[in-house]
C-alpha cells in the first residue's frame, strides 16, 4: 500500500468513513515526511477520533453490593431484550 499512499486517498477514506484506513495512509505519509505538519495534525486528529469511537468499558464494581446491583441491572436489560425480540 506504500506506493499508492497519498493525501488524496486518505481524504477519500475519511469522506467515506473509513477512519482506520485513512489513519494507516496518514501514518505512511508521516513516515515518509515527518516534517509535514498538515499530515501530523490529521494523524493526531484521527487518533483522537478513533479513541473516542471505541470508549473503554466501565470498571467492574468492587464491593459485593455493587456487583449485585450491576448484575441485576444486566439481567433486567437481558429480560427487556427478550420481551422486545
């Protein structure tokens, strides 16, 4: 893919919603020309965007009571899906 990596291709991927592919192209371009601030900016923006679209899961409850509340909420959601499906 190195030989076809261009800013234009990265922009096409972006417009089509393919963030990972655009990121990979910008990464290649960044390695080719580390002094290009426009590419560095796009790479940073895309990295942040991709992190935001894949949030980390909430931490698991620690105490026994928190675990029970967590599991009861989870069970309620499952029961609600079964009724709706």
